[in-house]
C-alpha cells in the first residue's frame, strides 16, 4: 500500500526520511530502471540491458545489480559500495505533475534526514532529491528516444546469459536485450555518423562494454556464497 501526497513545507515541516541504501528499505533489487545520463557511472559497476515493461511491453534501460538480490549492498544490508542508481536514491519520493510527492507509508519515512529547515527552505538532502528528479524526468524521456532510434535501426536483440556458481547452482537470465553488434557493424557510414553526432554511439559502446561486468557480478555472487557457507 502507498499513501503518496504532494510534499508541503508547512504540513511536512518536521518529516524525516532514511536516505541511505538499505536492503530492508527497498534497495535489495536485482534490476533497476535507469536513464542514459547514468550510463557512464553505471558501466564501471553493472551490466546494462534493455528489458520490457511487464504491463506495456515497452522497452526500458536497466542496470543489473545482482541475481535475485543487490550484490552491492554491504553484508549487513546497509550501504552500497558502488554508484547507487538515481531510481534508488530518490526513494520514497515521486513526482506529481510539476510537484514533488512522497509516499508517507514508506518504511523510510519517520526517522533520518530532515526535509525542511526551520525557515521552511528545503534542506541540502531534499535539494539532492530535487536534483535527482531534474535528471531522471528528462533522462527517461531521452532514454525512450534513444531506444526508439535503436529499434528503428534493428539494433536491439535478445540475449540469454547462462551462469554457473561455486555451489553447483546454475542460472539462466532471459527476457533481456542488448546491442546487436552485427547489425551495428553493417550500418551505413551516414547512419553511424548520425549516431555519433547525437551521442548515441558512445552510449551504444557503453552498453556493450558493460557486459564485461557479468562475470564480475558472478564473482561477487560466489564470494557471498562462500561467506554464507562460513
């Protein structure tokens, strides 16, 4: 259940929010919706894929943080030892039209960072949330345009990833999509130049490079398995 209301500096003057990464408070996610503006920060930690929204079927970009769990959370489930995607940082806030809103029923609400100063001005923490949405809102729209462009050029293809872990278990990742490198190499020069001018070629190669993080992620999973086995 959620109770999302528009944030008000008077009504919510003394409201506080637990801002940090926490497994108990919603950060234990294996796949997080991201914007293309985050790709440079994401590529050094996470594989970046496309996936389809289960309700609309529309493609979106996402960062893989683990295989059923967020492997970047610390052992006690508090703190994240890598760039934390904006869609996690912004919790429990939303946008309602041009206003900032908050889910008052979120377990993050009640303790932690103050949202407003005594003067009613937003605190530095709340300003970071506003800044996150200034990047996310246009970022998701720019990501949609980027994906539409790749679809028109048939540059998106499904990818299946088979993994084996030290405990003998296996995992097959499906319903994920990446760049079709054969189609990319066959594009006409003029199309490649257009992708370059629009900054899309850089994003495409960031996505391709991010696939190198899959075995790194598997190594993190194996370390967790060994730690849990004692």
